[in-house]
C-alpha cells in the first residue's frame, strides 16, 4: 500500500511490487532522454559555431534557437499525450492515420522537392518559418493504430480474413507507407515496414507470413534501384569502398570516417572540429555523431551509444511490464522506431551501412524528429504510470474538479 499526496489530498493506492518497477523505469527513461537531448543541443551549438553563412540554410545561433523551440514544442507534446493517456489516444488512431495520409500527400504533391525528395511541408509563422515532416507524424500514428488493432485481434492475427486477422491492419499501414514512398523517402519506408513487421511478430504472427512479402519485395526493390534509381544505388554500393570514391559518391561518408578517426580517444576539443566547417555536408543533422567523435573522441561516442542502450532498456522494461497487450505492443513499436533510427544513423556515420538521411534521435538537428521522439517518450511514460498507478489520472482529475468547484463556491458566495 502506497500513500500518494496530490495537492494536499491524501490517497492510498495499492501497487504490486512488480508493477512498481515501472515507475523506476519511467524515471530512468526521463533522465536518460533529458541527458541525450541536452547533449544533442550542446553538440548542435558546437556544430553550428563555425559561423560560415551558407545561402538558403539555417546556421549559427539561429539553428540552435530553432532546435530549442522544437524541444519546447516536443516537451508540450509529450506532456499532452501523457495527460490524455495512451489508451484514450489510441481510440483516435484511425483519424491520426487518415491525417498522416493527407499530410504526406500534401508534401508529395504540392511541396517542392528538397534533395530529390518531397518530405517536408513548409509554413511560416509571424517572424518564424518552420518545416514539418509528415512521416514523423506517421510513425506515432502507426504505432498507436497497430498496437490497438493487434491487441483487439490477437486471437485471429494469423487469419487471412478481410474483416479480421492481419489483413485489414496491414492494409491500413500499407496505405500510409505507400504515401511515404510517394515522397521518395525510402529510408523511412523501410523503417516503418520493419516496425510493423516486428509488432505483428510480437503479437503472435507466424514468421513465415512475414518472410513471404520480404522475399517477394526485396528482389523487386533491388532491380528497381539498380536500373532506375542510380543515385540511391550509388549509396548502396559506395559505402563498401569509400576510399576509392572519396571525391564522388562516397565524399560524405569518407569525410565522416576521417572525422571519427581524427578524434582519437578524447577528441580534438569542443568546438574545434575541422571537418564540420568545409568538408562534411549535413554535419548538424545526419552526421552529427561524426563531429562528436572528432571533438570529444571515441570515449564520448561510446557513452552516446551507451545512453541509447539505456533508453532501449528502460523503454523495453516499461513495455514488458505493461498491464495491457495494447500498452506492451505500443511500447515495443515506439522503442523499435527510435532504436532502429539510432542503429541506422550509427551504422551510416561509421560506414557500416549505406548512406541514408536518418537523424540521430534526440541529438541531430530536426524539429519534426525531435517532436516525434518526445511524444513517443510521453506515451512510454503514460504506459508506465497506468501500469503502476491505474487510477492515478482519474484521482488527479477528480482532485482538480473538486478544487475548481470549491473555488466557484467561494466566488459565488
């Protein structure tokens, strides 16, 4: 039995010792995310401190302040979804999926391409311009929808039925993923497909059902990229021998490897990177971990990886401790999205994977991705709280309404 005090009121809530661990994991997750994000802001300041103005880009202090604004928006978003609760929010998941499709179509059809892709919706606020990446919104929408759908159809997840089973859920997710493909964002497409496959597998789907579309699609994708998309094909092949193509297709990767190698164990010093100024493109976004390695060294890079592993540990423990299947599957989905993204980014900057524009979660510059990560954290904390204190939110709301009623009575006499 635990005594809970909320604004002067006293409650006694029984907590199972196993479920109480979710509060510890939620606290560890919040601390880990805070450390990673503050480190990311610090490195973003360093990466943009060289002061070279490039036409059409946000650099210097403006880039840092822009990320601060997005961090505030993301914090508000995380608090909002935590306050609503993941179960209530999941009831609107179909509407969120529809909204994702609409936003992705707007980006693909009406927005100009940036570096060959239609990923962003640009809009201007008074004195401030912003870009929204709808595919980041789609990650949360798919996680909410698929976790709810699989939890409700867990007994028939392997049935080939147009009404139940995996087909309706897979079709809905497929529509969203198809609109991501329209924007020519292959990396996010594969990330979302992998997330869906993992959630279906955890929900009990037979591995054979997941292998069939994979074996069918990958050869066709390979053929298309090799014959009709030379730019992406060059990315898939150049990372194997970057030293031979360092002035052409592997220019970015080669300079990333140079940055990591020149840092040694302890780095050349904070803000002292040489590669970020003139040589390494997108140093503040996809390749910010290369600058971490150059300025702070291998030890700090290992600590960053350790922090990501700590995030995965706390997130998975929250997911596995969840009281409901829906909470467990949602936690798995969010953890998969964020950790796969981190894995891909680390693989890209080290030359272990083909070059792909995938930001380092909570570290790279990118408002939409930071917002997605913080909303995902809010959902994970919501899962943990509803596991350990299932009546917490209702008791808190009752307390708030009681105090509002008391204030009204005092005002009315």
